[in-house]
């Protein structure tokens, strides 16, 4: 699963768009106060986590996009 497939799965599951942020695919504006995210890290790996009170908290680091997307999907569905 890539980021576009993840977004499609979340839309199909009717998860509100303000609950998540997917780098380069779904970046709600204005930025919600709290949400779960998937993004590429500076070292090329992938991260999933939560944005709360203005701070990004990484929950897990993944070797590839597919693993990160699967993790975020499991957190939201």
C-alpha cells in the first residue's frame, strides 16, 4: 500500500479527513489541532505518529512507505 491507496482506504472507511495527515497526499488546511500522520523522515525511512498541542510525536519508524501506511491504517480503522 502506498500513500494514495491509504488515502483511498480511509475515504472508503469514512474516516474524517481531519483525523489524519498523509505527506504529499492529504494535508488538511487549516491544520487540525490533533491528528495522526505518516511522513518521510530525513533519513529516508518513514514515520507514523500523532500531532498534539503543536508537537509531532513519532510513534513508530518504518523501513518503507508500505509498512508506514499499513500502520497508520491500523491505527485509524
